[in-house]
C-alpha cells in the first residue's frame, strides 16, 4: 500500500438525486427568506424594518455559506480546484459579503438585488458545475428547485422595500 504522502485513490459512486436529509436541510435553509418576504405583507409596519434586515442578513449568510460549500467541493477535485470553481466561490462570497455591508448601511434594495443575482447564479452555475464534474451530480437537480425559493421571495421583499416609506 502506498503511503498517504504519495496520494491515494478514492472510488465512489455518486447518486444523481440528493440524499433525503440533504435535500430537507437544503430547503429548510431557504425558508427564512420566504418567511421574511411573506411576513412583510402580513405583519405590522413596525416589524417591517427588523423583518427586512433579518431576512437580508440570513440570505447573505446563506450565500457566503454556499461559497464555502463550493470551495469545499473543490478540495476533492483531481488536479486541484478549477478556475471556474474558484471564480464561483469568490463571486458568491463577494455578493454575500457586499449584501451584508449594504444591509448594514441601509441600502436594502441594493442588498436585495445582490442576493437575487447570487441565487440566480447558483440556479444556473451549479447544474453546469455538476455536469462538468466540479460539483456533486445531484446539484444539477437540487439547485434550480432550491434556488427558486429565494428567486421568488427576494423580488417580493424588494418590492416591499421599494414601495415602503420606511426604506425611502
């Protein structure tokens, strides 16, 4: 047996569908974004400021987390990470970080737009990465459906921010 210094070969079979617990957790992570967007329309105006900020902070945190997921996946890439894996990780992290800064500075509409771009990017780029062997195969089926939640919820939140006198 070769020493680990010389490397090792790992043989694995990859499922095309996400593991059930993984899919559940993936969708649960999106629920606060949807809940925040809905609550803006049924909650009181006094609660809107906190709801918008917490929703945007959560959305940005998830984007930066998913940037880390992409980086973590790249560690198992034969030959090291690809340029696309690194670029996607930096893109997602940058969008999430700047969205946090914009939320803190009360540019909530800008933060909403940045997060929307990030989630749209994930819906498009993760299936491509999965087909190219740069991400788990199940990302091709999971990410478009998972990202549909923030892709629908963030414009709803953005419209509320745009029309609300609280954020003008």
